[in-house]
C-alpha cells in the first residue's frame, strides 16, 4: 500500500507543478477562461477537534486534539495540502502520579471529490507520540516518531459547493495495521468542519 500512496502523491506533485508552470506562462491575473485568477478561490480550509475520556485498571486519561488543514484545488475535484495535528493527554496512574503527554503530527494530503459530497482522502506524514512505559515498578514518559500513512473515504455535507460544511470520514493507518507490536487501532474516525470545499 505504501507504493499506492507514493504514486498518489507523485501524481499530485506533477499536477501541481504543471498547474504552476501554466500559471507562470499567462498573465498573473488571468486564467484560461478569461476570469481573474484568485488564489483564495482555489483554497479551502478545514479542521477537526476531538475530546477523549477513558479509564481502566487504575488509570484514567483525558485528551484534547486540534488538527487544522488547508487544501489547494489543483483541479475543481482534486486538491492537495498540509495538515498538522496536536494532541494533549493528561494521564493519571493510581498510586504513581499524573503525566502530561503531547503528540504532534505533520502530513500532506490529497483529496478527490468523487460524487456529490463523497470524497477519497489519502495522507503521508510523520507522527511523534509520547506514552508511558513501565517495568512493573517505575513509570517513565518516553516517545517515538513513526510514519503516518492513511487512506479512506468521507462525506462532506456541503456537497462540495463551498461555504461552511461538516464532514465525516473513516481512514485506515497502514503503518499501524502492519505493526504487530502495537495495540493501537488502525481505524480513524474524523468529524470535521470545512469552509470552501
């Protein structure tokens, strides 16, 4: 699956390069149709916000996540752009202490608007996680950095007509799915707000 994601982003890069070259060869304020070119008309914005609570076996956790993204419409149905994410987790372990954990993520995405509000979404990026390790006596905060390789499908309730909209998507993280040493779930469910999609 890594090959498919690599091909997807290579194609996105080639299309973006071609679009930039075409824009350079015509007057900066004029497009092929004669309309005035505006960068902001080709941008859309989005992001998701999450809260999580949980507890089991003498531990409890509260987490909050914020993840904005900006898309550039290379073609009306096809867009690419960056997404960043920050997650803060407060984890309390009974009889030990509380830990403040921060996770960060940086990714590039490609999105294809396929029919009405339905879209395909793929991302390649990197994620840095902080977590708690124990040997049964001592608890220490440690971190790791890993690839993030996700793809999936979603639905935007604005129907791709611009303006404000809400969306829901389900994505699969191929790195987590292929890691036999992790307990993490590779499926991600996202609820987001968008503008201009």
